[in-house]
C-alpha cells in the first residue's frame, strides 16, 4: 500500500508541475512518419498523455511498411509530407526534394537556448554548404563525456552459449569465429526443442544491406566509414587517401570465407531474400548462432530473448579482424569510434507543417533536463528512485523496460528515438541513459551474464573491444550526402546487392573466381566514380573542420 501511495503521489507531483498548453495554443494533432517499422503506442500511454496535457499536442504516427526508398519516393512525388518526417537512412532524399524546412530559421541562443547549446559547437559539420540545417541528429551528441559500456554499433555477434560451450575462448579473428561456430553445430545441430541451428545469417534487405557489405572495413581495422576505406594518416599535403574496399582483394577474402561456410551448410540460401521481420523472428527464436550487424538493429530480438529468459541465446559483440595468414599484415581492431553525431538522421519538420515554430518549441522543451529525465528514465517514484544523489532502479523497474507491451504503454519511444536527445552524463554525474548507469548495469544484469563476463574477467561488454578512437575530422564517411552522384551510387550498391550473394553461393573455387572477376569488372566504373567523389568530400570536410 505504501509503494502504491508513493507512486500515486509521485505522478501527482509531476502533473502539478505541468504548465498546460496556453489558451492561444489550441490542441493539435501532429502527423508523424518514421522510416522504420514499429508498433503503435497504446491510447492511454502515460508519457504521451503528459505531452498532450502540457503542450496540447497529440501524434498520429505512420511507420514504414515496405521498401523505404519506394515509400519516400511515393511521398515525395505526391508531396505527401507529414508534419514530422523521419526518412531513416534515406533522409537525404527528403532534404534534396525540398521536403523539409531549414531549422536555423527558428533556432537561436535567445529563442531556443536548449537546442542552440545542443548543436552550437557542431554546426560547422552539421550544416550544408548553404549554411542550412534540416535535421538535428537524433543520436551522438554527448554531454560531458561519452559513456561506453557496450558496443552499440557494428560487430560480429555470436550467441553466448557458443562461447560458453568452448570454455570461453578468446575469439579475435575471422577464422577463429567460424571455426567455433562450425564445431558447435557439429556437436549441437539442434536446440533442446529440436529446431535446427543456423550458423551465420546475413541481412540484405534494403538499406540494412550494410550487414552484407560493411564487414570488410572492420576486418581491416577500421571504424565505420560506410563503403570506403580511408587511410587515417594524412599525406604531406594534409590529404587523406580514400578507396572503395568492396572490389579489393581484401574484400574477396571475406566473401570467399562466407562461400566456404555456405558450402558447408552454415549459411542458409534464404538469408539473401529474408525480410527484416523474418530476420528478427529468427534471432528471437534463438536459432541463429552468429551474424554481422549493429546492436541497435536487432534490439527487439534481444528484448524478446531476455523476456523469455533465454540469456544463453543472446549475443555478445566481437571485434574480429583478419588472421595474419590472409597476408594483410598484423591488424589491430578499431570498431569503436569517438562520439559520432548522427548527421541528417532523425526528425525534420516538413514544408507542409502549419506550425513549425510550435514543433521547434516542442523539441526545445523536450530537450530540457526535466523532460529528458521523463523520456529516458520515466517518473521518479514510479520508474526509478534517487538515493544519495544517484538515479537508480530496482530489478523489477528495469526489467519491465524490455517488455514490448509495457514500452508501448509507458514510453514515448517513437518521438524520443527520432528527436534530439542528451547522451553521456548529467551535470550531477548520473548518466542520461539508464542502461549506462554503473549501478543499474550491475544490478539488472542477469546471473547468466554476470557469470559470463566474470569468465572473461570483464566488467562490461565494451571490455571485449579496444577503447574508442578519436573521431576523424570528417566524422564518419557514411554520413556524406551522395546526392551529387546519386545514380552512380545507386548502381554501385545495386551491383553489390545482386552479385555478392551470387559469389557467396558459388559451387567451388573456380566458379567463385569467375564470379568475383565478373563482379569487379562490372562495378569498377561506379567504384571509381564513387571513390573520387568521396575522396573530394572527405578532404573538404577535413579542411573545414581544421579551419
């Protein structure tokens, strides 16, 4: 009864602080598009209700259903622009089509101090050549310092049970990784329910084809630059050398390894045609032993496995490189990069929006410390508690956050994920993200995961990786707008999507060589154009950052 009373009083205290929408700001419904699949929040979602009560704003949300580029193309052709428009990984299409307003017409140190402080130091790298800003990064702007407890980006992943089965080996290279998976499946072809294990899955659908394309750069010791390899040491003129990697011998080595695994039955042919939803379903069932991906991309599968207490089937990220036997020298892994603002990713405000100032003011208010705590932590006394100045959660309070139904009723995920947000540390030393808080990390970790980390003498998942490197002056090259050579870039990607699966499925070494040579010949003209373009852009950005 005391806990219930405390919870009720906490909610009443929060609501008592609410300044309800001013009389001259009538209630409105804001249309929203998210360039990702998602689930609708419940009608009685308590955080959205707080937003409605304070700002007079309700949301009508549309999630992506189908192909992202096709969907955006249809909306652009029909000028069917929602008020808040998140174009996902193809947001440049919206910018180049003139679908979004320039936010700097509405943001200033005087009018919107929270937003201005959030982006001021980063403006040189965020604005375009005309000084315009259409999207404030939804991730990657850290306060005080970057908190790295785990790899949230690209890595090779493997189920924890596979490492435990082999007595927790140190897996550092590509060959060690696949050798372990092969041995595990030979000894354990199915799970306890008789479902067959799949050794390695490759997601190829739409823009998520980075799971197929990007591993090569990381195997060569480079952080995520997209589709180029960059020598991070400048020449005597201060220029950086840029090349495409997908058509190089060091890329062939990776796809030849995948071909070997395919012919051994560790990779299923349907992996090249499966949808994202099918991929998540496979991971959620616990039957896929390994894949290359980015942690955030399969979070729903992780949550499903944790909810089902299938901790041994959850994944650990590994920073693999090529073995020296491949002939590329001794490679030092560098998967983790310095804080990277997620340039041109998140909500833009469309030119069709009738109340752009009100949308900017909404983001200004949601970026306040008070609202950031609500959006990220919840309500004090209900979702977390404070002890000796530390924001903490009980096991129950934290574990419920992985439940999909609870999230739809108790978090404003759609708005929070695409809106500007604070990351890193609060002024008092608490973290902005609950998962980054050291006490919560330890308290809420399953006994299985604690024992797993202890077996490696690690305290957190990031201990499997080298420390983050310093962010390059160009940021990360995948953020560069490809619109000036869009047709050639699209062809460059299409050839990879079409030909790499064919290479991986080659019947023997001779066929693989023939398929590889044909691939290189076909892609070379577009690779040359793309490399030259990226060379210019990288060096332009590097020069701009050092002015």
